[in-house]
């Protein structure tokens, strides 16, 4: 059974993580790849964000630190939701084991709660600064890398591109209308639907207007209501929140969006990314 995020967190607290070694990672290490399109690409984005965040903290760039912290927060929620929507699609078709999916979703929940309680909230409220914040970010980033090897690879394998059902899962996620990056429409809304406290800790003035825009109509897998039995995972809360929003507005349930609206939802993403990462 893969180690839980809470177990990993305890291990990280008892050891010293080398932040400078983590900064030196320029791309997803070969041994942590899955050949799973959005999975590997999104992991690569996490590597970029955390590398730049660690450098910003270490060099004392306060505004850049604040911006990258908030963008990294958005991306954690976006990435985990995309993963969970993908495995929900596969679960509905019998391609993955329900217990493995529940374990994976449970780890996501603990990761997000740990980021909120041990990293984001203390930083946003002014109690975690300087190298203490650097160490907290480095420890969390180290946990993310170990999660990729300990849980993502057992879920997806290491040659996902050669599995027809994995390619079909990727097509499903790409067509849902969910954000695939922290610069796409709905990124902030996803966080707010799952954890309003986290959304309240973000500086929305540093988040691009596209990311602040509401989700368009989305087409999530209808055959799976809950991934985390006995609790609420990220996808579980987002599904419930979207359904309540649609019902309250009288527009019905989740629905498909047009390709044109999907493209429009991502407009500006590349430009936002370039502006963010310009030194």
C-alpha cells in the first residue's frame, strides 16, 4: 500500500530536506514519469512552479513569492481534480481498482489540507516567513515528488501512452471543460468549491482575470458520484458544489460545453505563464 500523505509528512518533519537540491531539478525526473499526457505535463508544471517559488523565497522577492504561492495553490487543486476526474472515468468502466482510487483520493485530501494548514495559512497570515517558509515549501514539494513515485505510478503505470483506455481517459479529461492549468477559467472557482477558506487566503489581485472567471458548463463523468467512501474528496466536493450551483441557478445539472468555449476559456494562459516566469 502506498504511504499516506500524513505518513510522508511525519517523515519529512523528522528529516532535513535539501531545498537547493530541489531547486536544481529542472524537469520531472525520468524515473517518475508515466507517459500519461496531462499527468506528466502537469507534474512538469509543478516542478517549474516550485523551483521558481523556492528561488523567490530564498532571494527575498516578496511579491514574486506571494504570486507563485497563490499560483501553486491553484495548480495543486487543478492538477488533483484533473487526476481524480480521469480515474473516475476509468473507474466507471472497470479499468482501475476502487480501493486504489479511494486511497489516491484520500492522499489528495490530506495533501491539500496539509498545504493549507502547514504552508499557505501560516504564510498568508504572516506567521511563516523567510527561510522557515522556504523549508516548509521544500518539505511539501519533496512530499509531492514522493507521491508521484509512490502513488501516481502504481495508478497509471510507467507506459500509459501504450494503454488504449489511458488514452481514452486523457481525451475525456481534455473535453470536460475543467481547467488544465492555473491560468484557465474556473481555476479559482475549483478551489472555492472545495475549500472556501483556502480561496480566502489567496490574494486575488495577483491572480489573472481568466483564472478568476467562472467555469463554463462542464461534462464530468456522471457514473461516479463519490471517490472517497466515508468522506469527501476534492472531486466529490466540486461535483456537489457544481450541482448545487446549477440547481440554484435553474440551469440543471452538469452539461457539455462547446469546443469554441473551451478554447476561449484557455485564452491568455500562455501569456500569463510567460509573464509570471520572467525573472
